[in-house]
C-alpha cells in the first residue's frame, strides 16, 4: 500500500489517504472511525492495517486526482527522527570525514519536518552553504529493541523519501550535527510512504537528486556502508525504537558543497530528491537578507 497525508478542501490539517494509480482515497472514508494519520494507523497494528487494505480493495467511489492534492509531510509526529551520517563511502570521502566502524547517529528536530512542494526559507546571515542530501527513510512499525540483523526488516512499516537539508557552515562549526540539519523546514519527507511488503529489498533502490534541472546525485541504496537491517539492529541495541520512528539512512555521493565550483541551494532553487518505487519529493527555496 501507498499512503500520504493530504490536505482536503475545507480542512486545515492533513488527513491520511491511501494512494493508488487512480488517485487518493481518504482513509477515514474507508472505515468507520478510520485513522486520520499514519501514526494512528501504525499504532493500531496489523488488524486495522489489514482492514484498510480490504476496504480499499472493495472501494468503488471517487478518488481525488493526485494533481489536485496538496500534500502534508509523510510523517507528522514521529516519536523521534534518527539520522545516520556517512553511510555511503563516496559521501564520507567527498566531505573529508571518516566513516567509522559504528554509524554516526544524530537526531533531527520536529520543527524541521516539511511537505512535498513546500518552500523552505532561511536567511543569508544563517547560511549561504545550504546543501541537499537524498536519503531513504525507514518507518518503524512496532516496538523494536535488541533485534537481530536477520529479523530487523520485520519491524519496518514502510519506506519514504527524505531530503536531509544541511547548512554546511553550521555543520562544520559545531561538534554535533543536529542544529545544522534541523532549521525550520530542513527535513522534507514524502510525499508517500510505501509499505514494506512492496519493497522486497531496500538495498536495491535507485536514489537521486535533481537541483535546478541538473542531476547531482545518482546512486543505489546497495552502496550503503551499513544496510537498513544492520542500522535497525544497531540502533535498537539497548534502545526501544517506538512505532512511527523515522530513520534517515544517509546520503550517497554528489553533494553540492563538495563540488568545484560548489553547487548549492540558492534563492528560488528547486530541488527534487527521489527513490524509484517510492516517489519524488520536491522543495522550493527562498533565501532572505
């Protein structure tokens, strides 16, 4: 199944919708008291998820055309956003940073979450070195603690697309990376969440970035230093990964900051990051004085 949060006409807040080739179906219309958010769907567990699947297969009513949809973020209130740095050797090398034996892990703050087609705004005084990072997002579906690498993918609800936008000047000036990547709107997520049963191998996905019409990143998730399963096993060691947790699994090579000359996100830039089989996530940029 493919889910998204959409803002329906007359509503102020996003509503969970199931998306297929014909359009979007608001989930609350499929079932009495159906979940309005992805977080509610995940928390309810397998029984409700199967009920949504069955109801969708029998649905014969109208769908909202995707062209008419205003998207919300793919996740609204994750219990935490765990991000992994330096998980592609090409990216670690271009940033002149070492990929250690254990993952580089940090958290992203909830104010940074943004939707597909949203506009991210930052001041020139904050940064003139704002960079894109296409990443595979993993959403945990049930409590995961001390899970093995062999069992780790059984705890995944689904996958999404993340743009881990980064103010490089701030990243390199501080000992931690969370602030540099957590300014308002710096974590676009979505537009879709594809359930795990439709992604048989998360290490066999084409991941890419296009900035202002130019392809900047073009890689495979198969080149990760640590697989999704290995990351979940590591992150769950002694820590319970709660349902709805979002894990951003790192960016491949091709960052704009590392190029000569640099190619960065500027005022009125448009950047699209995508993963084949999951979706394309577009962000518009505005830089103020």
